[in-house]
């Protein structure tokens, strides 16, 4: 009986920790839009020799509808680790993701095509705009 109670308590603690982690994972699009957040900067503070060393970890820019418009992640030395720009349609469908290198040059572009609200195609292009790969999405509906 004691073992059963300990096991149940263990699963309860794990469930609470998972739910807490999921709820803290990030701001939802709805919350970003409601708070009218344009840019969110995440700072990392390390303690070196008892002194705080603050550095920018990432920067996220949002559209007025709460979609991510630009994402920049930084290395420890402040240089750019990853940089992606996003473009959306008037219906908030993701149309394009442009990945930039450390110098700001295009590394790769991903373009999306939709029929209504359903994504039908994803094309990956090299820096010169030449297709590298394509995915097609097919849907079957209940009749």
C-alpha cells in the first residue's frame, strides 16, 4: 500500500511539472496581440567572478496579429547564431521563411502555397532562388 501511494505521488509530481513547463513555454499569439508586443528580447545573465554578465540571447519581432516576423538568436560573443525572417498573407498564412547567414546574406528561402487555409506546397530554394526540394500536401475529407 505504501509503495502504491509513493508511485501515485511520483506520477502526480511529474504531471504537475509537465503542465507547469508547458504553460511557461512561451507567450501565445493571442497574448502577444492583446499586449501589443512588437519586440521580445530575452537576456541571459551569467555570474563570472561574482559579477553579472548580461548578454542578449534572442530577439523576436511580431506582426500586429501576433505572428513571429523575425527571429534572431545570438552566440555568447554577441554575433548572430541564427536569423530568420517571416512573411505572411493577409489571412495570416505563413508565405515565406528567409534564413540569413551571419553577414545577413540569404542562406535559404522556404515558400508556402495555400488553397484556402490549407497548406498545399512547401518549396525550399537555395540563395540564388533555385529550387532544392518541394513537398506537396494532399488532403482527403469526410464526405
